[in-house]
């Protein structure tokens, strides 16, 4: 069996779900940590709420997991959940 069509729309939807989930996990983690200055400067502010790059979750997890493991467990679960949703959509 030979694949003849690449479903670019489906690829975009799955990629979008994963990015949105990781970004939501990043924002949730930042909120749970109180938007502390140690998290670094935000990408931009949205009506007074700092918005960080999606991949910052992984940097923070590496640096601060020993101080707040439960926060990063939940943040990781949010990110992993988006991956599972993307698999179901695919």
C-alpha cells in the first residue's frame, strides 16, 4: 500500500494541539509559581498577565523541580494530556 496524499491540515491540527497544550501547561505553571521574577522575563503581557514562551516549562522544570515538584507534576500532566489528545485526533 502506497500513501499518495499527505494530510497537511491534519498535521497542522495535531501540531497546534500539542503547542497549545504545552503553552497552557507553561502558563499554568507560571501562575502556580506566582509569576516570580526567577522565572525570567515574559514574552509579552496580555492585560497585565505575563505570557511566556511555550518551551519555558521545560527550562523551569529542570531548574526548579526540587523546589516545587507537585507543581511540575501537574504541569507535565497538562502537557502530556495534550499529546494524548493529539494522538486521538490524528
